[in-house]
């Protein structure tokens, strides 16, 4: 059986290398059939890896101790759930599991049904994915083989590390791996777009599902890992800025930045170079995390001990990241083709206005914050490596140093989150933006006053809670505004309208749920970190100690056995404000293969916070008539439960974001066959959507509805056939313009002035007050000036934007 697993690994390696060679041959000969053979080779690799994974699982479940990995990670007494999880508990097995997850992404990429143009991108992404797989397979086939055997006859194995025998560890590593490995898909698609010389957003669209799923899996895995550390390690906390913890947090930050900036590329056609860079950064940060976890260059409770993988991952990390940077630089003209854009800016579709939208600016600033946080944490994580040759010893950043790096950027991020949520896409007047920001600002001010009045003295906590309140209020206000508008238009309740919005616009409002989750997590971290208390108390049975609002009375100590474990359990009665509040039972657990006992943490959640108790020591030489003296480490962690509540909300919102609506989208693209410019005359006045809807009749005449349907078809025909003579009539409307036009001073005169100056036709844009005209590009400036002058004669100042028709389609987020 081990030979079958080893053979499957070698076969997978051969298929991976063969797929890369077939792809290169297909590119050189421009032969589509060879390209399809490369897809087949990728699928064969995935099947072979799956076979190897299944073989190792069978060996672990059966307890075949001839296999060294099985002997090192399992034992006869190990529960079956942990034998199953042993696949990823050790270095060799986790590497095979890693490439197994990657093979799933490879198969998904190879089998995706896409239009022919997008199929070109997925085909050219495969060699990059196969190259990554080949590297891992080479390790699994050689220096880190989980199928190596021994001639010795072993009756039992060593057994899994006791720290890993926790239910959360059955889910935490697989989720982390799914997140880590999934970052390779956006990277591969970004590289594929450079290979084929495409500068559009197709690779972004193809990357979205994998990027979102990976981001969600990694974020959930991080939170589960934090909960595991909280309930298992017994130090009273959940995050210690450990190098391996940072190694998982860094690519999650990069993925978060990527998911935000890809929205801007889809809407505005810019940030293309930046998106390529940040997708590459996210991927190489996952490789850095693997290097830190398996190289032994950093000290961490989470790292694999005693491996030599650093000598393989180090050169790959250095050479691969430099090669990626060089390739992006060499193909930078592809990303700037026809747009003249830099990393942060650039024009949208040809002919579009270069005016930057405030929401877009908030997204860009948000990315800068993410980049700064990534840089600060990365520097702190790698500082021990730099300090050793410079100062003769490894110096590490402490928790306070990381907190000083992250806190101001986190507060700034909440401010930008609130601003970006409140301000809509498109140019915004200062008055409109201020009105939208008034409620969030008032909520933040109220929270600041209440916290100050309650005696909050920490400036860090005050800044975080105030900005978090600003962000939460902005999200809730915008969601409520949309729900109320839909409720009025549909004649349903606000709650039903909110559920409908969440169901139909999942990406946007699922994102809102995620943003609220992040706010809860931040508030929980701030409260438990800044205002948590710790006390170490030594008690005789019957004695009482006070920690914060709690009075703890040590009653007795008992000893019991469970399988191969010896357990000492102390009973502590808890009183709060003089009232009995139950009993907590911290323990010490002794395993036969561990020199030090493990802490059995006892946690009592009450009033939004936790009483966290650890049996630190038992003085067996000092035993009184009622039992031994015991030392307890007691923590009071206020509002820590908000972290776990926020984690659940994060998972819910993320699942909403990646869920499909079910029905397939049917569409057809029509590119106008005559040159057209869109002239927008934007008056300096506002019409609220609610006001524009109030003037519409509740019922419309049948002939008016038929008129609009016919003219919509006429507009499509005019654009498709290049018939400017049909455009003026096609822009006529009977359903909304006759009712909304009176809200726009000088509307009829503006339309008349535009057509007289050479426009094919003009109409009210949506609910107004903008007037849009279709005109020949050479007449666009003249038309715009005529429309602006007509508004001026009506006593209204205005500005003009000349843009183009977007032929890639609309985006509804």
C-alpha cells in the first residue's frame, strides 16, 4: 500500500512536468490540440494526487506502523477523528495535503466552462499552477515523503502531539491550507493575462470566486486558530503576534486589499497594474508563510520542528518573487496599453473623464493602508532574521510594538470604510457627501462622549471604538436606507426588504455583514486587550481570592484517568457581587509522552466577558487535611465573546458573498457600429431618489408601457445598425421623463440646445438631474457647451463630462 501512494506521487509529478511541457509546445506551435492535452495532463495530475492522499488516509486509519509517518503521528489509542486529522499534523503529510488542495484548484481551473476568450486565460494559467504543484510534489516524492517505511516491527506509534488533540484542529489547518493554496489561482490568472497580452478585467472576473473563497477560508481558519489557542494553550489570550500567526495574517490582508481593489478595476478600468501586483504579493506571502513554518528560522509553537524544508523554500521564495517582479515589469506596457495609467490611477474607457470619484479615492487610500500594515508586520516578523547578523542575537518585536503599528492603521481603515460606504460611485458634491456622513459622525461622537463619561482612559481603546462606531453606523445607515427604499417600492416591510436585498445583491450586502463582523472583532480585541486583568493566586482549600468583580473559593482537587491521560481537576466556586455564580473546574492533563502537563482551561462566560482560569501548579509536598495547595492563573477578559460572535458573522457574510443566485445570466453584447460620445450635463442641484419616485404615478397606461418597450427595441436597433436618424426618436420616453423633467429647471431648453448643437438626441439620465446626450465625438464639446449655457440661462450652474459608451457591460455589486 505505501508503494501505491509513492507511485501516485511520482506519477503526479510526471503529469505536472508533462503538462508544462505540453503547454510550452502548444504556445510555440500555436496548436490548440496540444493546449487541450495540457489540460488533460493537469487533470491526470489532480487524480494522481487524490489517489496518494486517499492512500495515506487509509494507512493512518488502519494504523500501518510500517510507515514512519503513521508511526510518528498516530497510535492505537488515538481516537479515529485525530487519525483522520493526522494527515496534516506532521510535516510530510501536510505537504501532501497542501498539494492535494492545490490539485483541487487545478482541476477546477482546467474544467471551468468559460467563453473562448476566457478559456485562453485558464489554459495559460495552468502552467503556473502546475509549476507550483511540481515543486511540492518533488518534496513529497523525495525529502519529505509520507510513504517512507521502516523494517522494524512496531506494535504502536508515538501518537499525535497532545496540543493538536482538539476538535478545532480538525478544521483549522484545512481551512488555512484552502486559503493559502487558493491564492495561487488569482496569481496564475494574473500571470496568464500578461502571457497572452490582455489588459482587460477578464482575469479579475475569473479570479473572483477563488480569491473570495480563499480569503474566507483563510480568515475563518485564523479565527478558529485563535479560538484553539484561547481554549487549549492556557495563557489567557488568542493572538500573540507569533511569527507563524503573522504568516497567515499577512496573505489575508493582501487578499482583502485585492478584493477591494478589483471592484475599482471592474467599475472604472483602472488599478490594473496594482491588482496584478497585489495578487502576486498575496501568493508569495503564502510561500513566505510556508517557509517560516517549516524552515526553523523562527521560534513558534505553531511551527513544524526539526524539518530541513527551509533549504528548498528559501531559494524558491527568493528566485520566484524576483522573477515575478521582473515579469510584471517587462509586461507593464500590457497593463498600461491605451490608458496611460500608473499603479494608482489611470483613465477608464477611452474618452472617459479623468475625474476621480471620491469612492474610488477611498478604495485607493484603503489599499495604501493595507500595504502599510503588511509592510510593518512583515518587517517585525522578519526582524529576528535581520538582527542576528547585525547585532549578534535575534531580536524580536513584542506585542506592544505590533499594536503600535497596527492600531492607527486599523482606526484609519474604519474611517475609510465608513466614508466609502456612505459615498456613492460617481462625482459627489461636498453637501451631499456631508449629509451622508452626518449620521455616522454623530454616532461616533456619541460613542466617544459615552465612553469618556464612563471613565475610559485608554486613547487606543477610545480611538478604536469611536472609529469602529463610525464604520458600523455607516454600514447600517446605508443598508437601512436601501431597505427602506425597496420597502416603499415593493410595498413590503423593511425587514422583508432587507432580506430580499441580502438575497439578491449578495456581493454588496454580504460584504456589509462582513464589515460589521470585522467591527465586532476589533471591539472585542480592543476591550479584552486593554481592559483585561490577570492575577496569579496560590490557595489552600477553603481560601478565597478576588480578581476584578469575581471572588474565587478553592474547594478541592480530584484525580481521574481518561484513556492514557491522568487528569487533576480543581473546583473553584465563583461569586459575583456576593451572589453564587457557579463553579469552574480548571485542570492539568498529563500525557505519557509529554514531560509537561497540559492546561485544561475552565472558562465561564458572563455579562459579555470571560472568567478564564488555569490550574498552574499543584504543590504535592504541601498537602493539608483538605487537599494540596494549588496555584491558579486567573484572567478576566471583557467582551472577548465579541471576537467569536464576529467570527461567526464573518463566516455568514462571506458565504453570502460567494453564494450564487441560482439563475444563469443571459446576455448579449452590442458594440455601437457608429462612433458615439456621451455628453453629460450635470447641474449643481440634487434630486433625492425618494423625491424622484414620489412624482411617478402608481399605475401607467398600457399604451405608454407598449410605447417604451417599442422604443427600447428601437434604441438597440439604432445602435446595432449605426442609424443616427433613429436615435432621437428612440430616446423618447413616457414612463418617467414627463413626470421627473419638471424637477430639473430648464430641462426642455437643455435638450433643445444639445440637439441644435449636433447631438443625435438627449434625455434625462435615470431619475435626474443629469441630462445625457448622444453625439458624434467631433461635436461633443460643442454640444456640452450648448447644454451648459442652456442651464445657465435657467439660472442653474452645471458642469459637463464627455465620456464613452461602456461596451463591457454593467456591474451590479
